[in-house]
């Protein structure tokens, strides 16, 4: 059984969602529910520093979330990536789309330097 915990903090100019555990087909609905927040013009920070695993379902969720937020005039900022989730983003060439703060999201992935 996969475990995922999601904590949400609302601020005046942004919302921070801190995720811990594994993001996969079984746990995506929980994260998806947490991301349904009104953010018009604000930034959603997705703190993934405690996420040890993410599969294609998690990637799909993040890409759909990014598209929705852009349509609303908002922004997605993914930070704190561990090696495996960062590798998924690099492998699929979506890292630059989702990780906007390279310093905060620096990872130690072998052979995959963040792009500016």
C-alpha cells in the first residue's frame, strides 16, 4: 500500500502544498484533490522534498495542473525534487516546464544538470 500525505498552507500571494510519500496511480487522486484551490494570479508552490517516487500518473497530474494554472493566470513552481522524481522530469524533458526555481529544486541526478 502506498502512502501519501499532503499539507496545504495558504498565504496572501501563494499557496504551498507539501507532499510526502509516493505519487503514483493509487495516490494521485489525493494530490489532485489538494490542488483544487482558487489561485487566480497567484503561485502554487508544490514542495516535493519528501517525495521519494513518482510515476507517469504523477507527471500527468503535474502537467495538467500546470496547464490549468496557466489558463487561470497563475503559476506552478515545483521545488525540492529528490533524484527519482527529478529523473522522471529530465527523462521526459518536462523539467524546465515544471521546475522554475532551479536553486530551490537542485537535485543530484547523475548526468542531468538543470537548465537555465
